[in-house]
């Protein structure tokens, strides 16, 4: 590991407990910083309500006004995600109602990008909507450095990721996992080989991170699975390693994807990295996988995410809204 990264680990890695809520509230009052929390959601009725309830009950009260707005960005759910989120107290916005002149593309990154148009916080915090046993410290932990240290621009959550039973409890006698499978097999090797300054990031693909709006609006957003790696690499290039940080928030439990979905995720992440390495042309932006049927192995080909949205600061509607 580079000496620079070792120093960064000591200087820019914390735990959620390092910054008590009273310290965060004092810093928020002193700086006047506003905080938006965004939950991108697609068919998450089983979990989104509990996450919204926890944030509202612990971070959006008269006594603890840490979060100023809480938005669930629905990317086309066919279940009761929107209804459940609204009942729990979130403002629910449908992806297709944001920037309607530009037809929406499928993918998580698309939703995160559009969320900048419907939120107003100086700090924007993203939290996946499929988390179980959610703790509000996920939010306060990663927002904390941005409220207390003006030099920090981008904060990733780090945590254990148990891999075992249906909702990620460790298998009997086993130990919690650290990174996800795509993280360990694809993202971490790519970062260590090509962006060694990011070798100290524990969860580069984690969906929980916070950043200053002034940074996010300058970054392009891959529309699909590559969004986390793309934002991390571009943030490094834009503001430098010392402006990045990470906070240990404990344990993250969520629903795992099957192996074929992970394969498609890996291809999209590799493609995102490739573009940033060379801004070159993908010869074949597709991935062929195999499914066993009664007739043997049948090939199934899926497109690899090939779209990226430009920095939001280049979108006229956003510029007008920020100037108003």
C-alpha cells in the first residue's frame, strides 16, 4: 500500500461514534449546512418504511434536526414502495417526473443523478432502500465529517457485510463477510491496479455515501451499476484523496443478488473503469451468460450499461433552479 494511502487511512477513517449527535448539531447550526437524504428505491416495500421511520424518528425531530429533507426516489416500482414510504413520512418522487424532457434510462445511477434536481441540501446523503435492521447512524455517521471538517468533500460508509442466510446473517460458526463478491473480485483489484490511491477504501461499491452538492453537481453519473465506482474515481480526480473519507457504521444487512445479476454488475463496473482509464470505445458492450434448460445450456445476452449522464451543473433546468 502506498505511504500516502496509509496516512490517509489514519487521517480520514473514523467510526460513527467519533462524532456524537450533539457535536454534529452544533456544527450544523454554526455553518448553516443543510442535509438531504435520498433513498433510491425499486420494489422495496418490505424495507423502505422502516428506514424512513428510523431517520424521521431519530434525525428529523425538534430535538435532533440533523436531516432537513428525506426523499424516496422511486424508479418504477410495481409494488407498494411509494405508498409505504409516504406513509412513513418521506417525500416520494417518481423518476419519470424529474426532467421529463429527457426520457429516463433504467438503472440506479440514473435515479441518483435525477435526485439532485429534486433536493436542495448542501450535503446529499444516499442510502440504499433494501437495508434491514437499519440504524440511523448510517446517516449521521457519514454526514458527520462533512459537517465538522470543511476539507472533506465525499464520505463512504464502511461496514461488515455478512453472507449466509436469506437476509445476510452469518452462517452458523462462520464470520461476517467484509466486501461483497463483486467488490472483492472486480472493484478492489481494479482500484488497486489502476487507482492505487483508492486502495484504502473498504467499501468502494457500497450504496451509502454522502457528498457536498458542490462536488456531486460537477461529476458525471453512470446510469447503472457502475455509478459508485465512477463517482469515487471521479471524486478522487476532482478534489484529491485528502478530501475523501470513510466512516465505520457497523454491519450492513441487505438482500443479495443472484450470480447472474452479479455478472452483469461486474461487467458494468469493468466498463465504467475502462472508460475512465482510456475513454476508449467498447468493442462489444454486451455480456453473454448461460442458463440451463431442458435443451441444455442456452445463451442469454444482456447489454452492458453504456450510458452516462453529464454533470448536473451542465443541465439548464438545474442551473435555473439553483439560481432562483
